[in-house]
């Protein structure tokens, strides 16, 4: 069982930056891919970034490519999402998750953190 806790959400103006962090507890963190998902009101949850177990293969949704950067530190059991050039359409609840499937790493989830981007 892996427990995940996100931090770093908040309110930011368009064009600004935020860094989300995900702290994991429990065993075998390094065996899982890490993903960051988001869900806006009235929309389905979407995967915006994922990184493989070793941290050598990041993936990004087209909507965030070039603006978001995902990283992980297996020794510290953390996963981060750096978000730059934020847009109002990035407003959502962001969830950290880990899983065995790199393309949808959703076996264990955090509680979510709100990101609001004002125009």
C-alpha cells in the first residue's frame, strides 16, 4: 500500500508558475510510474504528465507540453510537477498517483490539490 500526499497548489495569475509536490509513504515507490492527473469541473480526469520508474522517460499531454516538467526522486520518495506559463484553462484539482502502468499510473491516488489560474 502506498500513501500519497500532494502539496503546492494555490491561486496564481496567468503566466505564473507553481510547483506541486507529492510525498509517498509505504514500500516499493521506485517500482511504480508516477503520474499527475487533473480534473476540472464538469470534465473527466485527464493524465497530464507521467514518468517511468527510473525517471528517464517523461511523457506530457499536448496541452501542457513545453510548460510542465515532471520529475521524481526515488531516494526521497517524491514526485514533483513544475508548472510554468500557467493558463486559466489549467485550473483544476491536480492529483498525484502511482501505478504499474506507465500510460495510466492510477493504482494509488493522493487526495488532490486545487490549482486556480486567474486571467
